[in-house]
C-alpha cells in the first residue's frame, strides 16, 4: 500500500501564494521518502500568515519559485493517492499551477479531515483539525511546518485505516459516504449530511465553502448541486471557529486546524 502526503503554507490569504511545501511518501505504513522546500511566491507576506508558520520574505530569499519546483512536485504526486488535511492544499496547488501556467498535479486526492470525521465519532462534528486528531491518535509533530503537517496527515490516514479495518481503496470509498453520527436525531443528521458536496475543480468558486441557512426558493439539495457545480464545497454546518476571522472582517489565511 502506497500513498503520498502533502502540505503547503502560503504567504498571504491568496491560496496561490505557496511559500513552502512538504511531501512524504508512505509505503507499507512507513515514511519511505520525504521532501521539503521553501518557495519564493513573488508576492507579499501577510503578518497573520507569518505568525502561523514563521516564514517571511527574508526566509525565502534565494529559494526556488513555484515554477522551479512544479516538475518535482508533479513527479512525486503523479498518479498516486495523495492525502492532505482539508481541501486547502489541493486548491492551493491548483491555483498556484494556474497562476504560474504550469501543469497541475494529476492524482487521486483524499482528505484526512473527512477521514477523521468518518472514523472517530468524537470528530464527526468538531475536533477534526489536524492537531486535534493527532492528539487523539498520539502522534506528535511540529504544526505548520509543511513537511511535519504532511507526515501528520499521512499518520491520521494510517490510524484511521487501522481503526476501521479498511484498506486504502476502502477508505477512498468511505469518504464519499455520509458521516454516521450518534449525536441528536440520527435521521436529521443524515439529512443534513446529504447536503454535503465537493466542488467542481474547474468551477469559478473553487476554494469557497458554503453553508445554506434559512428559507430557500429551491430545495437545499438542488442548491447544493448548483453550488458544487460552480466549484464551491458545500457543508451542512459551520465548523466551530472556521470562519471566525471572516466574520470579524479579517482575511482567512489558513483553516486546516
């Protein structure tokens, strides 16, 4: 069983402004190879992002650009199952590739946050941030270092497969199914989860996350289908703290937990 784990950090709220990337190749439950690089985004560094990962303009002075490392990235990800925690890294790589006019990674993505939500009932509604899940499985790492986060995502997937008894293909199938929750009314929970959609990667709203509330002129499922076709991820409720910065008017640089 082989899969690849990836994580990126960005210089500012623009998801294409990748300033570091880490990739780890897992084989038979172990890290077989790893790669890390700083990346000069040729863009400004937003203080909130710098406070998270510690990378600033001086740190990337002389580092390769995304164009310089894109072939290396694609070679490592090409035709593999690639795990990342939430959609952030997938969308960031897509947008960086589009911005720099280079080939996008062609691979089969799996979201370790979605994996965690379907494996541990305590993570179904909250507590599925990367650091929270890693505390649950007893994995220690240095958060917001791209290589460390990539390896952490991989270990979340390994722990989930061990707990569930599913292999990699089984877990890929499982993340496409509703979350089974024991909290509250199970029928209502299943109905809410049926609204969840993964956005079309070619749509203009890629990277956006939508929650429908209140009365609509169409059914919620129809609205979710339309939003997903336009590229947005549709979720049944707002995860705790996910949009706090947006609500107080500040840019949201990261939301992977």
